[in-house]
């Protein structure tokens, strides 16, 4: 192997920090840091103890191997250790080799990227002649993914790639016209493997061996096709199960190659990486084309080249990378060409976070970043000022007039605003965070911390949820309240439509105390929802007193946001006074026509309560329409009460302003308004509303306990007016929220914070930029009791958002609720970039934020 280099990074552990509105002198980082090699070993230490599978790692800089090592076992039965020569199944990392095989043939003139696929694969004629090899290379061909159906069809044998093509030719339909959009397609790369075979006249594995493996000396690398070749030094794949690991190494699609099927070692991949800096395999211009974003038919670009994901990463410049996941394996290779830095992590654990570990290694190599020349709006409300900001590890190290250190990445912040990461004080991101770990809905808005367990519904016990979050972290920090409704359901079961007994309240108190010990922020209620609607104020006060111990808080979707609004406001103030704890009104609104214009009365009531010693705050989202269940419009839960239905369609929202985004009993109604459904059915809106609830409740009952996770129905209704929202926003103790999910159907989930910055700050000037950011950051942190977040100052955690104040704006609408906003440039969570250039980075550095002790 080549000469082992030494770590040549002079980045300090201590930084001279200063903080001033006009900026001040700041030294570059100086002095030695801990040996990054030792830090990498420490990072993987848990896999190097006991009988565990693990990972192999190589770090390269300027063609030198700076660190390579294996951790854990390649074979648990034989206790064979992982070494740099251990061959792992690469899964989708293999695509770069398939792409290289095509590129070699293109350089030789044996094919062209714009050749139609049917020139080589006439079996796919039914897909048309407009799909080219370039489309397949860039995942823009529209070929459907056949994996699930092929797996079912191939139960008794392992089909090869030819059989997979035959299956595709007789089964699928194009997903979209070629070039219209990007959609990741494993079949596309499998078809490319067949193109290589037909253009070269060789078996794919033989072509790759002759033209890539042998010339580069990649002796541990093998294409595993139906010939079942011998794989030396092979790692077996494992899955976590019952506190240990189970062998999970075989699948009936394992003989399909092109998108996967390759085994290699980190030592071989180091040789591969070095070849990519030379003309060893193809011309330099060919590689540059492979690393250029694909241009779509509409002229837009997407950051994917020929088998490589593309993009930038902070001050490190261009990033070229790819991940690979398959049964028992998780891999990631990332290259920073301008830095001549490559990190490769191969693991034989299926759910191993190879991309996150590769990112952590990069963080060890470049432990600090300088954001230069940004307008700093620090979250305190004071005027913005121009300064440099240094991030070191997970903290803000210095703010002022700073000099970059040797080799320190620098992010150009000129013309942009740098602020503390936004804190969403009322979120439903806990609905399914593990299915959306990149948290695009949040990070694309600049949200770095989200507060869940809202409206009386939370994970219970919270300690178990927190434990899973710590082993499967997301891109954002998460803190949680404990839901009153969840406590009620746990103690009272289905018999909740009544006041709780003293014994039942005691049972809820015990569960809440356990959650408070686990770090819950306090108690949340949804007193307009089942089962909280049936509770008494006394029950809630008793639980709030438990939450108040050691600094807990109370957050409430109050008992009524319309008919009984003022009584509901008095109830939360009573709870705050009697339980002696801070209280927050969730997503505050005046959602009844007769309440419109009474924002000043509401704020006066809250100010009087604060003057009387009740620590009351609120949050708000910047939309005139809310989202909930149809049943919430019947506070007495009599769904046959026509008077209540008439009140809903006459006083809450007009039928044309009630959109039904979800209706499981008849999905064809989803996306229609109540007025449209009434017209289709020939019934008046009030009757239609009652009919919809009747049908939804019948389905809910038929599903029984198994239907708890099924969304049966929902409504988005316009009930508020802009003038009230704008007035409420200005209250000093207001924070902002989304009240959204990570994949919700209300645009607030993707657009709330940029909407405030673009519409209410820049366009309408309802708030100054500094005050809006204060409400999104330090005020939000104060409202929910978080520390070391929400201020841009030395020592605080490096949760940051860099955005363009001239362009930032939401794009999510009722028709396209998951459209991401514009103007959010870069987002850091705990010092790691989670969003840049309009896309998530793949990093998941988010942490569980437990309630800090009251002292």
C-alpha cells in the first residue's frame, strides 16, 4: 500500500472569542489538537469490543492514506476480525463502477451517452426510444422499480439481470417522460450493466475486472453475479435483533447486478479513489461530465451525475458521494475534490449510519469552520451587525473580526443573514420521525429544534422514545412534553368519556412523574380533543402541579378556540396560577367570526395575567387556516346535532373554505371542499358534514384498536383573519410554530418560518427582522425552558441558519403543501450542516433536549 501520511491540521482546541456589535479582533485557531486517528478509533470503539460486526474505514488526503482500520468482526461465528482488506457488499456504491464501465466504452467510441437504450436492449421497446443511456446514468429515465413485485414472483430461485429485464419489459409502465425529473431507479443501472455486456461482448463482471479491478490492483473486489464467484476476506451481513445481531446476508435478488452486486474493501476503494484524480481509466473531461449535475427537460439541474450524488458542504467546497444499503450492509464514500480528501466507511450492520459516521470523521479532520462577513442577527433583538463567526465542534467558539486558521473551511456569508437556528415550539414531528430522519420539512425552514408531545398526545413512556432517538437520531434536536391525553388513555383505556377518579388521577400523576424524570418539558393538553375534552380543570391542575416540580411547564391547545374561547383563556390562566408554573397557549388564534378584531382584548387579558404573576406565553403560525379533525367542530361530541353542524358552516368557516385533504372512507373526496362534496352528493353542507363524520366514525370503529395509526379524516378550514394574526405576532412573549408534521398536508409544516421572514417582515413590515428572529430563537427557548439554544454567542450550541433576507419566502400551498421554501442557504445543527443548496446533507446530528434542572 502507498505511504501513510501524517495528519497536517493545525486547528486549535481553544479559540480567542469576542463578541461586539461592530466586531473586534479575533485570533486564528492555534495549537495542537488531539490526534484525529485516535479520535476516529474512539468513534468506532463500541464496535471493537465484544462480539459485534462493525466497520472498516479509510481516510485519504492528497493520495496518501491518513488512517485505515477495521473495527469488529466480519464473521461472528468464526470471529474473523474486520481489516482494511475485508470485502463488504457495496450495494448502491456499486453504481459508480457501472457508470465507469459505460464511460470507458464511451471513451472508446463503442457507445454514446445519448444512444437510445433500445439500441442495445430492444426488449424494452415498449418503453419507447426516447430513454437514453444518459437518462439511466442520471436516474431520469422514468423506469419503474420492480423490486417488491419481482421479489414476490421469484420465490424459488434467484433471477439474474437478464431475467429482471424480461420481467421489467412485461410488467412496468414509464413513471414519467424521460428527462422530466429525477427519481432514483435501481432498474436503470441494472439495464446499464446489460448495455455494457452487449456493447463489449463480455460478461459485465469480467469487463469490470479486466478494465477496472486488474489495472488498479483491486484484488479484494468481485462482482457477485449468478456464477457465485469466490469472495476472499468476505464480511457477512448482520441485522440488529433482540439486543444482538442476526445473520442477514442473503436475498433472492442478490444475483441482479449493475445497481449492486459488488464486493470490495476500503483498501481497494482507496486505489479506486486515487485513480479518479488521474487519467488512469478515462479522460479527465469524461470524469468532469460524470460529476456535473444532470439537466432536466425544463432546464433545471438536479445534483446527480453518473453514479454520484453531487453538491457542496459548507467551506469544504464540492462534495461527490454515494451511499449503499442492502441486507446486512451500510456504506458511504464521500470525496471533496478541492480538498483532495476522501472518507470511506463500509459496515456489515444493516442500520449502521455510515453517512453520519463519515461526516463525523470529516468533522474531526476539520473541527472548525469560519462563517465570514455575514450580518449577524443574534436572537436577542438587538440590531444586526457584520461579523465573522467560528464554529468549533458543536459550539459557537467566537464572534467578531476573525482570521481563518490554516486549512480552516470558510463559508462566505456576505450579503446573507446568520441567525440562531429557529425553534419550533409546537410541532408534530414525533408522528414518524424515524421515517423522515432528514427532517426536510423543518431544516428547509431553518428550524433546528422542534418541540413535540403536543395537543395532549405524546410518546409514552417518553424515556423509551428518547432512547430510540439517541440511537436513531434525526437532523434536528427534539424536546417533548408529556401528553395529558396519552396519560388518560394509558390509565382509563376506552372508558375516558367522563371525569377521572382520584385513583385514576393518581395513576396519571405517577406516569407523568416518570416522564418528568426522563426529561419531559412538562404537561401538554388538547382539551378540545378526545380524551382531554372530558377532563375537569381540577384534574389538569393536579397533573400540572406534578409537572411544576423541578421547573416543568404547561402547554395547551385550550378547551375552545371558538365558541367558548374566553372561558378557555381563563382556564389556562387558572391552571397557571393554581399550579404555579409557566403556561403557554398553543397556536393561538381567534377562530370564530364573532371573535375577529378582538386581538387587542386578548393581548390585554394576557398582559394583565402576566402583571398578576402568571407566566403566560403563546405561539402562533402565520396562516388564516387551521387543520384538525372534523369532529372538533362538535364540542359536545353529538355528531347528529344539526344545530352544531349549522354553526360550524356558518360561524366557523364557510363550506367552500373547508378543504378535506384526507378521507379514508372515500379517498376520491380527498382534496375537495365541503361545498364541492355537498354539491356532488346533493345535500346541504351541514348535512354533508354530519354524513362525513358518520362515515369516518363507522370506519374508525370497524378498524378497532388496529386503526389507531390510520388517519381517517382531516379538515383544513379558514377561520382566522390576517389583521388579527399580524397583531398577535407583535406581542413580546409570542414565539412561532408550525403545528406541522414532517410529511403533513397543511403548508404550515413546510412554510411557516420563511413565510414570516418573507411576508410579515420584508413585505408587510409587521415585525422587524431582529424582533422576528428573537421570537423564533431566544424567546422560543425561554417559552419552553431550553438553555444554550436560541442565541448566537460564544459558548452556545452551533445551531445556525444562513439565509438571504431579500429572497427568503415560503412556497408551500394547500395544493403543494410540501414545497420547500427559498432563501434558506445553509443550516447547521450542533455544528454539522444538515441543509444546503436546497437539499438535506444526509447528516443526522440532532439530539434529545431534556428539561434542564430548575437551578
